[in-house]
C-alpha cells in the first residue's frame, strides 16, 4: 500500500512537530502494511504554511536517515498538498511548490473557498500537469453531484481521506462518500495523517474496502512510485 497524502514530515506544517513523531507515525504505517509514503506538506499561504523547498528537503533527509538507521522498510518520497492559489503553474515551474515525487501529478486542496474546480484543473492539464483533487468529500459548497463526474471527464483524479469513509465529519460528507463509492469515482485514498496513529487503521481498512468495491486504488497509487512493489 502507498499512502500518497499525509503530513508526516516534521516541522513544516500542522502535522508532526518533531522527528520522533514522524518516526512513530511511519512505524505505525508500516505496521498496517504501508510500503511507501509520499510526504505532502501543506503549501497554504492563507494559513501560514509556506515552508521553502530547502527546508522541506533538509527535514526529509533527516527523516530518511532516521528511518534507515532503524531499518523501517517504508520508502519515502516528496510531494506537496497545494491550496488553490493563483498562478499555480508559475509556482510549479519555478520550484516554489512541488509535484508528486517529481511526476506531473499535482495534489490540490480546493477546500478554502468556492471556486471553479473544473476550470482550474483544465488550466493545469493544458500546462502539462495532471491534477489530483484532495478530499472532495469535504467541500461543503459543492451542491451538484454531476460535478464529480465532470472533473473526472476533464482529466482530474479524485482522492478521498480514509477517515471520511468511517468517521465522516458531517451528514454532507457521509452523503458524498456514499455517492462516490456507488459510482466508483474514487481514484486514490490518502491517510491525510497529521499526528494521530489511528488514521492508519482507517487507511488500511479503507484501502481494502475501495478495492473490494471495484476501484483500482493499488494500481492508481503506483503511478507515483513505479518501481515500488505494491503487492
């Protein structure tokens, strides 16, 4: 299993605050069967999460060394969860924000304010990127279920949070999750873990649930880590 959305990298956003917390979370991920993780710290200017890539790389290298020393067999990669911002293509091209493991896939969070998600994704696509819409089940301003189909038709992937499958925040989230599962619209699942180990219990169960429902979570996750044995 590959967890492609989490906030395990310490000291760069509202996730793990120190390297010991990061190690503990990675060990828990391994315990439930995770073999690889793409660490996706926030880029969220309105929330003050704008760590530089130099800082992120430095913390990543420290964490990688700590995992190697402890012989925890989880492969680590870098990505970013990017809040919907203007001129995202410029930020990507200049390296202010990063894609998923240096691929052309981009994880975008549209939850801060109402926006034309389809148009935003289309602009990314015509600039050579492949958008991943982070946890659309949490966007309470979406009142037309046909939009989920439209986004996928445009070329976006949909990623849900494991916790939303079992502990939805509200009735709206629960309704959306049921709809996405019924119509097999989910491409990816992420733990979106910050500091709670129990999120990985949900992740393991959610991964299995969506695969049983006919969604190709394992295959889709492998687009980021092609050399990874995801069996």
